[in-house]
C-alpha cells in the first residue's frame, strides 16, 4: 500500500512537471507567434507609409523641372534642387522650402517662402 502511494505521488509529480513544461512551451510559442505577427504587421505598415511618402514626394517634385540635386556652388544646400529650389524630400515642419541663393549674405541660401536661411558648414580648414 505504501509503495502504491509512493508510485502515485511520483506519477502525479512527473505529470505536473510535464504539464508545466508543456504549458511553458505553449506560452512561449504563443508569444513567439504573436510577436512575429506583430512585427510582420509593423513591417507592412512601415512599407505602406514609405510607399505613400515616396508617391507624395514624386507628386511634389513633378513640377516640370529637370531637377539638379547635390550642387553646392555659392553655398546652395546640396539636398535642394539648384533650378527650382525644392528639397529632394519634403522637409519636416510647416514650410516646404523653396531655396534661392542668398545674395545678401553669401555663401548661403534663403527660403523664398518662409525666409529661413541656410548656411553651408564651413570647415576650420577652409577658413584658413
Ligand atoms: Zn527642380
Ligand atoms: Zn521655407
């Protein structure tokens, strides 16, 4: 009789351990699958937003200008079009700047819409 209780306790204990391990594994699996689904949804959302932004940028830049970016002559910002003054990507903030060379304090550029000034970064070496 004593041995029976001992065996029963052993079986219950083992079953409890197996059950616990299965429960833990199941919970880990659930969290893993949920995280994977969440990250997939986040990635899809990010991709959608990027596509929308790219489409908006294309529309923004479709003004008939044959844009030239990356020219810094006279202190012009390299991220803006030399010809029409638009930035390559929509700037953060309320003004979609239109850059013109700043004739008052060259080198530099001035936004003709909001008056913001752009100053090229002059390195210490080129000042000498
Ligand atoms: Zn342009
Ligand atoms: Zn501006």
